[in-house]
C-alpha cells in the first residue's frame, strides 16, 4: 500500500516511464501534480492477484492524495482487438476509479513506447529478440500499432500537464502515423541486416477510436530513426 512518503512525491513508480519523468522533474515540479506511472508492465498479465493489487494500490493512493493526479494509461483501451484482455480491462477499471474519486485528474493514454528497457513483452523488444536471434514467430496480418519514442512521449506529456493543469481530462497522446506490424518487422530486417523468420497469421483489423487525441507529426523516417536509436549498438 502507498505510504505517506510516497503520497508526497511528484512521481509514483519506479519503472521505465517513471524514471524518465523524474529526469524531467524541473519542467513541471512547480505544478501541484502527482504523476502516477506505476503498475503492471506486462501487458499479457493474467494473474488475478497481481491485477487486483494494482487496483488496490491506486485506491489507497487516492484516499489521501492532495495533488492533481496525472495517470499514465494505455491507448489499448480504445483498440477493440485488445480491450477485452485482463491488462486492458484493469486499466479501464482504474480510469473509472480515478474519475469517480474526489481528485482532480489528467489521464494520458500512451501507445507503444520505445526506449531502453528490458521488458521482453513490448512489441519492439519482442521483434528485436526474435529477429536478432534467428527465432521463428507469428506475425498477425492487418494489425497496426502506434509508436512513440519515450523522449517524445515525455516531452509532449509535460506540455499537456501544463496545458490542462486543474482540469478533468482524458487524452490520447499519439503519433499521427499508425504502422503495420509487417512494416515494423521489415524495418528491423533493414537495420539489423537479418531476415525475420515469421509466419503470417490472419487477424481482424484494429479499430481505433481517435476521439480526444493529441497527435505528434513526424517525417517518414521516424520509425527507422527510433529503431536505430535503441536497437543498434
């Protein structure tokens, strides 16, 4: 459960996103916000005990929090192909808990985030590990993913925090471009100079709700640029 010291922090969490927010603390410390970037990192999580623990922790935090909470959520909530997964359902429950609480809030939903982390369950880490180690995998046809460099995500999130301070908002922070999974794999093949060993699997198209979205525009080289940045030594 959250202790008194944790409730007084500007950043709640110790993972990938939280550490990046901490490095940029001076950019928004004067705003009375608590950025809640804590939670389950594995989007494939199914353990009910772990999922409940995540919910209990946010409830405990909200009881005595006096700052505006900035909750870092996931854009997967608005992807019909993923919204029924336990991880995503948990995020929906948490968002609703925050909205019903007495706290002022800003919920920022992020897409697939790329950066230096060891989480094997992220999309790009998965593709990199399979291709780099010549391991076969399945590639779902028709799927698209929205990708942001962690540095771009943090920079824009801080702008949104300043803009919507003391307002009740739920926003999607997205790259203007959605990439096909096969395009991501082919980009990895190009930079790693290795052939991916995959078999295609049929999959229904993603259906994305773009309401309340803030887009960042990048040029056509953005995908290869960020994959090189984090996956080429």
